[in-house]
């Protein structure tokens, strides 16, 4: 459900759910937000043009190459998700000890692989020998099928060879020291001629800022800025000017939070689910269908269709296999 600021505790719920620690008083005032300097959207058949968008079929982007269907951030996931019908891929990138961008998400290698330590503690040769499917379980099963047939941890360069040039590619940069990672990723994209149709994303403003300063790759709006925009809309019904044409904006679909109210007689806690993406937010962020809106964490066909009616351009899903069935009207 969509939460509206009908009472102080609901406003607090929205603020917490969007991860914002701004005082509620500030949330009701006007807030100047800088427009993104991202280049125009890529010329691709799947880029979310106006004619595509009003088919009410948001593009399906495979989160970590389809983490619910395949070992995440692997070549197996990339190939499988594309074969299943995904329109694009979201891959997580870290930097090896010797400066090579590789695909991996957790801090600890033991979370997904048969290795230990962190990505930054190992060379690319060491990392690409690890089985990134070591702990993968198919849904509803305790089997570990990739222990007998390894899904090796890939470099970014190797992964790019599996992604057709006309598919949208989102690279989520994760590193404690992000600037070397940004420069290494940009170097690979330039050398492989893959700057077009690639969007750099990071929750780290330093990383996205460094990528934006390079000027030759698309960079999604900073997550914190998108969050602030959604907060302003939900709490104050205030609408700032949208970012530059072609900019991608991404944020979660739903979030459940515990809201604590303080009274003279004590405290009370209530769980509230907040959905920041609704008709008002889409009309505010994208009134002329010129930016690209992605909703993260969509999990069912009804919500997928609803987001299509709202005009959302893409959804980020763990199971593109399921999402393609939603789009095609098939049950799973």
C-alpha cells in the first residue's frame, strides 16, 4: 500500500522506510536537489522509449544475473537469464588485489564460493579459479548442483563477452575505496567498446561522482538523491525538477519498518509497509516520459502489471524467469 502523510507517525514511517534521517520539519520544506549530468539514454531497442513504455511492459532486468535462478554474478546466470528472456542485466563489480574488475557481491568470499577472505585480498587469477556457485541452492531444494560442475567467478571483461551489445547493462560498483574500481571499470568498458547501453550505479556517491566526471558512460542518479526526491513527494507533495533526460533512477519497491511512537505513558511500536512508487511519484519524477525509472525488488505479476500502468520503465528482479512469465501472461 502507499503511505500518505496523514499523521506524524505515518510521516515518520515513510522517512525511516526511505532510509532518510532528515528531521520531519525539514521534510515539509522545499529542498533544492541538483540535476544529474548523465548523458542521454542509449540508442537501443530496449531503452524504454515512449512507444515501448506505454505497452505497459516494464523491461525485465536480472538482478545479479538472476540470483534466484542461477548462481549470482556468473556466466551461467548471464547466459541463463538472457535465454529466459531478460531484457538486461544488473551485475555487481569489485576490484581484485591486482586491479582487475570481477563480478562478486558479498564482502566474504565464503558466502558464495569455496574461497575465503575478501575480493581485494586476492589476485584475479586466484579469484577466477573459485567456484561462485558453491553454495547455490535451486529454489525449494537443498541440493548444491554447482559443486560438481563449477560456476567460476568471472572477470568483468569475460562477462561482457556474454552480453549482446544491444542489451542494457547495469554495473553496481562495490568497494571500500571506490575510485580505483571506477577507473578500472571504465578502462574495460572503453577497451571493449561497451560504454553505450551500460549504466554505472553505486550507493557510494564518490563512485558515481567519479564515473559521472568521466563523461563517456551513463551514470544512474545517486540513490540518496532519488530517495530524497521520493521523500519530498510522499511527505510534502513537493516536486523538484527531474534530472537530465535519459537519466536512470532506481529505488526499492517496498520496505517494512518498525515505527516507535513515544507517549507520556510509554512507547508503542507499529510495523508499516511503505511503497514509494505510485502515480504521484511517477508523475512528478517523469512528467514528460524523458527519464528512466527502475523499481527494485518486484516479486509478483500483479505488481509488475500495476507498475506498467504507472509508466515504470524497468523492474529489477531476482528471478527473470518468473518475471518473463508475468509479462507473457503465463503462470509458474
